[in-house]
């Protein structure tokens, strides 16, 4: 039975068993690409403690080299937590994840070509899966929260009311980010896998802080 953070929740879980995977990550369903865009900026503390501007922008296949470079700077722990598979396999997922056929992606950059975070909204019928990766040195600086906020806004615009994330039961950071949205969550754990599901509504998306935590 699902564990609910809110009483009398009407949210349905996207699945009652551990999700199917493709080489270690959950795969989005194919969808015809369309036009979307928009970017936003936030300011966060850099590794040296100085204020650093971060650009959040749409990402696609052209960003594969920058994403690979970010993977190379990430620890094996971070990559394994994100992809739930061997860290060495991370690069081969990028062609699928960054294809507009399967969803929408956002990059967080501190300079042109210097990617420090990557977020995906992957189509799954009328639902969508959210996945986030932030480079180790840039974690806990608000980037994950900003990516999540923007992906939830895209889900609302695309009329994907049910969104979920698939992570490890030990991933306290992702659980905290999802709880921080203020949206009611349903949790379903099986083995070491945790599925967090929620229904996106306009007020919580608009109320998400841009650069606090995450």
C-alpha cells in the first residue's frame, strides 16, 4: 500500500511495482516534438562563496558534449543515485534523455557550455517522470530546486497533471526537494526503489522558491 503524506489523497500512483528500466533509468514514451522554450536566471553561491549567476534554459541533443563533461566531474555516487545503474553507463543515456521526442529537458549553466545541472520531464502516456542531476560541487545551492520548479511549470503547461520521480529509498535529497514543493505526495517503495507521485496544481508551482536549498 502506498504511503501518503496527505490524508485522503486522490492521487494515483503511476505504477504499483518497480518501474521498467532501459539500461538503468526509467525511459519516457515517445512524443512528437513541438516548439517550447524560455530561460530564467538565478544567483547562487559559487564554490568559492561568491555570488554566481546560473542560467536555466531548454536543453537538447546539441548539449550532449556539455552533459558528458558534467558527468566526468560528477562522483560515481552522484551518477549512480541519478541513473540507478553503473556510473560508467551514464553517458549512453543522454541521446535518449535529451531527445525532444521523449520529453523536455533543462540545463543549468554557469557559463556558456559549462553545465552544472540537468533536469528532464519524460513523457509517460498522460503522466510525466521528473529526473534531476546536479554536479557535486553545485549541490545544495538552489539549482535542483530551481530545475524542479521549472519542470513542474512545464508539466502544468503541457497538461501532465500527474508527475512522479523514481529514486532510491536512501535519496533524502530528492525526497526533501519533492516535499519542498508543498504538493501532496504519494510514496510507494519496493526493495530499494522509491516512487514519489503528485498532482501538479498552479498555486504550488507558482509558490516554489527559486533559489532556496536543493
